[in-house]
């Protein structure tokens, strides 16, 4: 088997409408209208060709689970998120991991923003 990439990540959210607003207005995802009726609320979103699937269920307690969103300019992303009223915490550069910042969505899901190191 040779994977070609990640198609989607699914996360649990307490309130689908609140999560859609956060992911579209704050993080810039696009809402897709292709989600089938699974018998419970949720939504599918897209960014950069990959999808984030929201499932309305009580999120579990995080013990480090997270997903990372690739950004071109971490400083700009942090400034935009803070301007929208959200807390986001940049961390010191980690060689091999690039520049990173971390935040939580309205349901408490842990999100990494990642600006990879430039390839020389």
C-alpha cells in the first residue's frame, strides 16, 4: 500500500452551527454541501484539498490528540485569529517541525497551525 495523502479528519463538536462559524469565519475553511444524512448533525468542510468532518457528539477529553492546519504565514494567521477574539499560542521554533501555534475550537478540540520550514 502506498497512501497518497489524508482525505479527511473527523472530530466531535458540541454544536455544529457554532463549529461551522468558527472553522469558516476564523480559520477560513469552506463549507461543503455534500454530506449525506447520517442521522445525526454534522458538517463537512474543506481547506487546501483536504476535508474536516464535524460530528455533533460530546468530544472526548483530549490527551494530546490534535490535527494541524498548514498555513503560509504563521504570524498573519495568529494575528487574524486574535483579531477575531480567539486565544492562540505560538511556541518556539522546533527544528524539523517548523513554526507552530496552538488553539482550541469552541468544543475544546486542540488545533495546531503549522508553517513548515522552507526547503533549501
